């Protein structure tokens, strides 16, 4: 018998409340209609993944860049409206962005 069953036995008339997600729990990054372009390049012989095409606030795009770099445990930068991630992480980046609600378009290879 788990805790939920014990609570139901003690308080049969009680219905547990489901809290609504607060604004902080919801995505604090502005979602857009146009897809984000995710492309692969090699610079100086090393692979990089470039994300571009975000038309929201630059600060939101910087937050997204920091979050992606943290989750992937890789280096990268934010320059000229592009997120540059070191390595070929297109598939993982696309799944992370789709989970957040973005539409993503894969370009190149």
C-alpha cells in the first residue's frame, strides 16, 4: 500500500489539486512560427553546428544558446544572430528544440 492509497483511506472526500504551471515553469523563451535552421559546417577542418533564423529577442536566443551548451556539455558561442556549437550535434539539438516547442529545419547533409 503506497502513500496515495493511505491518504485516500484517511481522507476519502479529499480530491488532490493539480497546480497549474507558473510562468517560470512554462517556456520563458519566445516561440516563433518560422523554423530555426540547423546546419552543419566544417571550419578549419573541425565540425560545427550552426543554428540561425530566430526572430525573437536576442537575449532569449542567448539563453537558448547557454542551455543547449550546458545540456550537450560542449563549447560554443553566440555571434551575429547565430548559435555556433562545437561538433556535429544536429540530431540531439533538433530533439531538444522540438521538446521545447520549436520547429526546426535541418539543412546540409
